[in-house]
């Protein structure tokens, strides 16, 4: 019979998973609403990109800092702070009357999510000492992450069609208030303090600046010539800040990225996998819903529902990941998942736009299978390298890598598509962007296949 402690743990895990679901949902829920927002706020295609990018950019840029915050304060304080920031950001977006306020709200949401996601994983680590119990909950956490990102377009499409684009953001407000109330009620019974670790403020600044400058430059490339100073200068600054960060992290006594973690080959492989997967899948999450509306005349809700095969397959694959890993090891699901993603994106790009939607379903199923196998397995494998003391920063590094791939994918592919739109050749370049995502997934799978034996040895 479950004890009171077990019931409390279950309730806390439920709160955490619900909060993470909505934080990850906001990565893609707005994508289907972008054409409507563009019309109502009279913004440009670049403005659409910034609405999609601002949340992801803030999320990715501050994730490392979020992981460090979680390692330095109590879980209760970190979770309360992150939920409060996220909810305030949602409120700002819901009442925004212009692009500037909407972007500020999205940035605020991203900052809150950047603390929330590593906090949720660190809390799970502290609450579950049994390895099998922890693996089960981490598997559920990974599945929630994956499913939320995929069902985002469906949710956004339904809200935009039946209510308004503002409801996409307003949905988060009551959920945030309820989650904050439950945190204050339940979490003190299980809260712990984390081991403190000194971190270089300069390193944090350089890490955030590098990601921001690069995404900013690529997004500006959709508005101006790629040789324009407005594009070239941020790119140069991004390269300089990234190089400086790498050197500083290697030499400082208080590195942002713990060198003992980066020294682990399996952890490094997982970082490569999640970043490449984030980039490749961004082409589906950002381009496909917009493509369905602009090239196939789908309504917002139909564009979101069009990704149902991906969402369903992804959910099933995510829930079965633990059994698949127990039977085949961790290496094969990752590699075959990447191959599935490459084939799915490739076939999506090759199917003519005149063909009926039914011809796209197999490709969308392959994408769902790919995301459901690759991301949960890579996250679990990477997290198995961490101690409880480094769970905050370690999970932050993993999530940051995935979000860096996602934000750069949206920025680069969106910029390419915007350039094509201005030149009247949108169909060709959209297909080219999908091919780029397929090529990256394929290259990542091939590079991991060459090191299959070492990865398999660790997995078993």
C-alpha cells in the first residue's frame, strides 16, 4: 500500500511533469499561429521568425545559467521562481498589442523555462535514489518533453481557429497559477539543498552572448543581404565570443561546463546527438506547419492536426524506449532513430505539393519514430553519466545542446525560406531546407555508427 511519502512524491512528480509539458509545448505551440499573428500585428516574415525564435533563444541561452541556479538554491525556490517568471511572460504575450511587447513576453517565458527544465530533472534525481525507479521517471520526463513539442502545432491550431492567437499564451496562465500553489503546498516536504559550485560570471556571459549573436545574425540575414554589416558584424562577434568562451572554460578554475563531464566520451556523443536532432527536427516543427498553410492552403487547425501521425508515433515510441533499450541497448535506438528521421525528411522534400496529404503520412510517421527513439534514449544515456551533485548543470547542458540545435535550425531554415519567399521560389527552398535537416541527421547517424562498439560497451 502506498505510503504518505509515496503519494507526496507522486503528486510532486505530477506537478513537475505538467509544468515541463507546458514549458516544452511553448517551443512549438505558436508556430501554427504565426501567419495569423503576422496579419493582426502587421509584422514581417522576419517578425514571425523572431516570435518563434525569441522563446527558444532565451531558453537555450539561459539554460546553463538555469542549471547552475538549480545547483545553488533549494528546489522549492527554483521551481517557484521559474513558474512565476514563466506565467508572467505568458500574461504579457496574451495582452500584447504590438510585436515588441509580444517578443518581450516570449523572452520572459524562455527565461522561466530555462530554470524550470533543469530544476525538474534535478528534483527527480533527489527524490528517486533507486536506479530503476529513477529511470522510469526520467523516461516519462523525456516522453513528456518529446510529446509536448510535437502536439504544440495541433494545440495551437485548435486555439487559433476556435478562439484567437492570444489564447495560445493565455492557456499557460491558469496552469502556472495552479502549479505555483501546489509547489508551495507540497514541495517543502521533499525539498533539498544542492551542492554549491563556483562558476565564472564571465563564462556565463560569453555562453549566452555566443548563442544570441549567432541566431540574431542568421535571422537578420532574412531581411538584408548576407554581406550586410548588420549580418556580418554579429557573426564575427559570435565567432569571437565562442572562441573566447572555449579558451576561458578550459583555463578558468570555475568553468561553466564542468571539464570532468566533457571528458566523458558518452556524454559528448549524447550532446552531439541531441544538438543535431534538434536542428534536424526544427525543419519539421517550424517549416511543415507554415508550409501546409502557405503552400497547401490548410487552416491553422488543419495544419496542426496534420502532424498527428508524428505526435502519436512519437508518444508510443517514447513510452516504449525503456523496453527497447533493455533489449537492444542504447546505441541502436539512437542510430536507427536518426536514420528514420533522415528518410522522413528526405521523402517529405521529394513529394510534390500537388499530391494529397495521405502521401505525406508515412514520412510524418518516420519523423515521430525518429524523435521518439532518439531524444529520450540520448537524454537517458547522457543523464546516466551524471552524479546527483551535477544533475542540475548536466541536465542544463543536455537541454541547452538540444535547444541550440533547435533555435539555430529555426533561424537558419527560416532565413533561407524567407529569402526564397522574397524571390518567389518558396517551394524549392522549403524542400532544400528539409534536405538540409535530413543530411545532418544522416551524417550524425553515420558518425555514431563508426563508434558503435564503444557506445554499445557502455550501454551494457
